[in-house]
C-alpha cells in the first residue's frame, strides 16, 4: 500500500473519530444546558455564564497559541527531528505557563475590579459570583497547561484518544449536573466546583497519556531565543487574523443595529448559529488533514503536499455542499420546523452566509499550506485589509437605504477577492502553481455544483414548498449528488482507491 493510501485511510479514520466526538458532544451539551438552566434557575445560570465569560475573553489568545503549537510540533514530526520536537514542546510549555501567570494577575486585578464594580449582579449573589469567577480562573489556567499536550496528540494524529477524552469530559459534566440535585449546598457554588473538578480529571488524563506515549512530552526547562521568536511571531500574526475576523463580524452586527433594529440582529444570530454548526463539520475534517499538510511541507514532499491540498479542498467542499443543499433550497421550511416564529431576514441571511462558507471552505487547504510555512505576515495583512473593507462599504450601502442582507453580498465578493493575494502568496511560499489549484479544484467544483443544482431548480419550479418537495430533495441530495461527485468531481486514482476500499470491506464481511 502506498504512503498516499495510508495517509488517506488515516485521515478518513481520524475524521470519523472527530465527527463522532462532535455529534455526541453537541447532543450531551444541549441536554446539559437544559438541565443546568432548570436546576440553577435563570438568574444563577445568567450569572454563571456572564462571570465565566469575563475569563473566557482570554480564550482567543489560548486558541491562537494552540494552533501555533500544533503547527510547530507537526513540522518537527515531519522532519523526524525528535530532539528539536522535545525542545519545542518544553519551550511551548514554558510560554504557556508565562501566559497563564500573566492572565492570572490580570484576572485577579482588573478582572476582579470589573466584577465588583461594573457588573450587574444582585448583592445577595455576589459571594456565589466570586466562587464562579475564581474557579473559572483555575479552570482556565489548567486548560492552558493542557493545550501543549492536546497539540501533541493532534500533531501525532491520535484523534481517537482526543475524541474519547472529549466524550469523557461531556459525560463527567453530565454527572456533575446529576450531583447538583443530590446536595443541598448552594447550587451555583457547587456547579463551579464540579466543573473545575472535571477540568482537573481531563488535564490529568491528557498529561498522563502524552507522557507515556510521546517522548517529547517529558518536560525539561529549555530556552531558545530564535525558537521563542518564531513561536511568538507566528502566534501574533494568527492572533491578528483571528481578531480581524471577530472585529469584522461584530462590526457588521453593530452596523445592522445602528441602521435597522434588534430583530435584524436576531435574524443574523440565528443564521450564524446554523452556519457554525455546518462549519464544525469542515473544521473537524481539517483538524485531521492539517498535520499531514504541515508534515509534507516540512519534509519537502511537494508532490504529496499538492495532492493532499487538491483532494482535501474538493472533499471538504463536497461534504459541506451535501449538508448545505437542503438548507439553501428549503431554508424557510426547515426554519419553520425549528422556530415558532421566523424573524424577518433570517431566511435570506442563512442562504447567503452558507454560500459564503462554501467559498471559504475551498480555501482552507491553501491557508493550512501557508500556515505550514510559518510565514504569515503578508498573508494576514493583505487578506485582513480586504476583509475589513466590508465595514465602510456596508456603511455606504445602508446609508443609501439598501437592505440588511447586502452586507453578506459584499462579504461574498470580498471572499472571492481575497483569493487573489491568497493564491499569489501560496504559490510563492510553497512553489506549487496556483493555476493548478484553479484547474484541479475550483473548475471541478464549479462543474459539480452546476450539474447538481439544475435538477433541484427544476424540482422547485414544479413543486410547491412542503414535505414532499423536501423529501425528494433530501433523497436526491444523499443518493444522486454523491454519484455526480464520484464520476465528475474526483480523479481516476481516487475512484480506484474507493473501489479498492469497498472490495476489501465486502471480502472482510464474507
């Protein structure tokens, strides 16, 4: 079996583990929220979320550092430089300890002042709020220490343990909810202690597993000025890009609020919630793919790198496309099943935002390849400037009385424009021709999308909205579109690989 086939099987297996983790986590989380809300009551539940939210404001920084850790670990694994990998892990842990101490000092000074003087909490619940705040800080610091170990697991592509521990975490949180009903102690205080206890257990499991399985996870103090500079430089540019995305999205929300009314913001929030659920599927896929992209780049295996970029872009799009088709064409019907009352603009917002996400999904392997190089400055600067243009252009559109959803038409246009500098930088940094990406990915995807959508448009023309139409679309979506993808949307080698896997499964069953 070729290295390419082995990598394909590993990616598919890891993706399935991550999807299983995601689905179970979502289901348990929805149930947990419902029960916690019932036990704590609306006021205490609100206090828990808003007080814990003061600490979670720092999560953007920790998330950025986690991404940087994964990249640098996978890079050294690709080069099989295990001595350098151990040094990188140790320095990363030193950096995270430093960040945790800084955040602890900020939280116990500025954060505590904000809690005591600025937040609207009933005086009789202030003591309980302090419990929540302090245990939220402790939980956050422990989570910071866990990130390098999580990054090691993902870099080594051991998604099974990552998935199982995440599932254990939600089960323990479910147990914490059950314990709330057994004790007469203040429920809000008890819940904060129980959640912290879950964090301790999860941190211990990750640390123990990594120390036993990965040699580099045995900490020994190490300092390297150049490596520190590389890590922080990568992290700062990642932080810059993430901050721009948040600023862009919040800026659009504020403009909608200024020119329209809160109903428009409610419609936007609902559309974004649907979109985030869809994005979780593609994000899980890329969590499985990114280590392979980084390893192939570090090993200078350009042929395998380009193949992986092309195939992962196509498969991620097809996955998202199949999930999106019912939501794009039957948005109103699906929302009517979910919501008692659909706020105005929710339907159009949902359709346009999903289309924009489909465009962004195609670019994720390009972004992963650029991240693998470690040189993010010009990528982040150019794409961020283009993305931020949405704010002045949207302001002008609203000033001339255009409808709220024009903000997302502009977002789609800017997403397409962002591809120009993205592809230029991709070609420069990886030496892979951008025109090949356009030929092997974009053109193929466009053909598949057109062939798939035409029958649905005909069906929508002749059938009224209702149960029969959505069932026909679902059947077409799940049975026919995969056939179109198989014959039109993938390469001959990929079809042979799929045939081989099916034959092997049939033989095993016999």
